């Protein structure tokens, strides 16, 4: 039986944990640890319900890579705080979440859960690279629809999308993607760049929403086919669609590179095997006492134990 790999979009999950667990969950010194404990409970539930053989916490070492910004300057621009507040290109995160992120890193490291990122790349790119390298089935756990583009039935790659917490996950395979969006995995990237995404600062093609994008892709196959149709006076595109696509050509020339996740990121050596006990028991015990991780950590350790 080929091993099942689970890839966590870690920031997506700890954001959800932060907003899903009350801020009254605090360390002994009163510091909020709701994101830390919530993430530990998420991981415990995921392992319990889906039984991965290997698990990687994929990290955003660069949440807004410069190479993407150079192609589309508006990329995630609205998430950037004023330079005077937190320095250039600081991501907007709640004041009580930022201090919890280093704690999450330390706890995952002490547990022995692989935590992998790469300078100049987002977690999405790490996930795309690891999914592409995998020899067996892959479960990607994320609240980010961008990763739907990696869904691939032939390779057993699916997305587990949290609907409420992680106890209620929507499973996205190719059939679900086609039913909901009218496209397969690779087609989702084309749909996303045509539709645009205000949350990521992607303008899209004006006047082309999700349904129109899906219809264009159904008619012409992919972005290249749509652009070829825009050049062909005999195609069935309406005059307004043709004009909009022609006007958006500068954007459409660079958007695929920005929207499609990288699949060739150089990653450090790591062990993805799911630990059966903590890698550094002393460090984990100290972290548990310092941050009051209590039942959340105990439940995860119990789930990991053979």
C-alpha cells in the first residue's frame, strides 16, 4: 500500500484556528494561545480522521514573493500595512496572532512534525512541489481555493477544504470541481486568473466573472484557446468579450505565472514521516508548561502514539 501524504497549508489553518477558538484561551501569563491550541487540535483531528502516513506543515517563508509582485504589482497589495507601522511589506495579521506564530513553529519542531518552507516562495508553492514529487496519494488541507488547481484524480491528489473547523471538510476531487466550477484541476488556475480575486489583488478580466470564465473554458479548452478565439474573427465570442480579452492581454500574459503554484521549488532535506512521539520531549514539556498547551497537546500526542 502506497503511503498517504498530508500537506498542511499551515498559515491558512492557524488563521482559522485563531478566529475559531476564543481569545480567552490563554497561557499562564495571560498571553492568548488560541491559534496554537486550535492548530494542535486541528492536526489531531486530521490525523485521527484521515490516517496519513506522512505529514508536512508547509510554511509561508515569503507570503508576497517579489517575483510575483514584479509581474502584478497589485498582488496582495491591500494586505500590506503602512511602512511606518510595521516596516515594508508587513502582512496584516491580528495583533494577538503574530506572537503565536513562533510558538507554533517551536511546538511543531519539538513534536517532530516536518515544517518546510523556502525563501522567496509561499506555502502554496511548497505544496505544489511536494504534491508533484509524491509517489502516492496526497491530501492537501487548505482554506485557499487557489490550491484546487492541484487536484488530480490520476495521481490521487485531492483538497480537503475546511467548512467548519476541520471536523467538517469538503473533499474536492475532479468530479466535485467539475460540478462546482465546470473545470478540472489545471483548468481552475485559468478560471481563477480570468475571474480575478480581490483578496489576492488579481484584477481578472473586467466583465468576466466565474460563470463566464467557466463557459469560455468549456468552449475553448484553456487560456491559450480563449486568446486564440479572441484573435479569430470567426469565433463565437461576442464583440464585448473579444474587446475585453484583447484589452486584458498585458495582464493575461503574466497572470499564469503569478496564479499557478510553482512545482520546482528547491527544498531542504526533511523527514515527512508522521512522528509517534515527540522528537524533543524536554523542549516540548517546557513549551507545554510555558504556554499552557494542556489538553490540546495531550490529545495530539495520544493521536500520534502507536
